């Protein structure tokens, strides 16, 4: 099974091609650039380059896996819209994956906290059991408000000193995305995990100015 995996939930613009044989994912090609302002600009060239480097064409893909956050509105939207449009054009299933789950999928064996940068001095986070099962819903909080009871390891961003040692990837990887995806059935809805309302809002009605 040939899978294209993309994620734009963090400052990293990530695209990679993963071959799945007997349930074991193998990375064939990877393109990643850490630039929080370039998701829309770089993702499509990255995925095209990754597919070409893997020695395949887009038409040979069997499925697409897409990180759905949590993440900032603009970057996350760029990845999900791209994945949805590509899936529609190729008539291929697009499987949504929580981006925190993708990081956790590469660090198993002990209770884990996964965090990514939510800006505004906050973190997106979720906790995982030693077998990789997520034990809390994804949330966004200030570092001091994140519970650490029973946590022995942290994965993800290194911007906050929370106590336990930090390990694993800082951003979701294509292999992690594929490991976290359930590719055996129909894909779930491609619904973003924003956890916050977007900063941009529609302008309200203009105030009336009384005649002087």
C-alpha cells in the first residue's frame, strides 16, 4: 500500500511517501520545511517532490493520510484543504489523524505527554498510556496548567521545561502519521481540531454617528 502523508498542524510543512507492507510502514521519501508562514506555499511542491523521489506518480497512491491538528487555523487549513482536494481529484480515501497521535506513535513504552506549540504562551497537548493509547482529549493550556501525574516522558515541542525528559520527534512525521491512522476501514470525517476560534472575525455593523 502506497500512502502520501501530510501535516501542517505545527510550524513544519511535512509531506512524505510511506510504503505499507504487512502492517509495517517504510519511509520512501520526505520533504519537510520548518516555516510557520509557508504552509500554503510549500506543501504542494513538497508532496510532488516526495512522490517523484519515491519513484512513483500521484496516480499510484492508494491513500492519503492528513494531520488534522490541533493546530493554528491558517496552517492547519492549508494542509487539510490540499489533502481533501488531492483525494477528490485522484478518487483516493483521505484518512484524518490527530497530529499529537502521530508524534505519540513513534514514542511508546511508557506514559507520555505530547505537546506542540499553540502560541500565546500555550501548548496543545494530550496524554498517552504506555501502549500508545490516548488517555485524554486534545486540549490547549498554559504549561503550568497541564497535568503531569504519572507522566515519565514528554514528546514534541521543546519550548517549555515541564520537568520530565523530552524525547521523540518535535513534529509529526509521515511514518508516525501512517502508524496512527486506521487504514483498514472507511476514513472518518476530515474535521479540523482547532480548539480555538480563529483570530480573524467578520466585521460587525458600523456604528451610527449621531448628527452634531
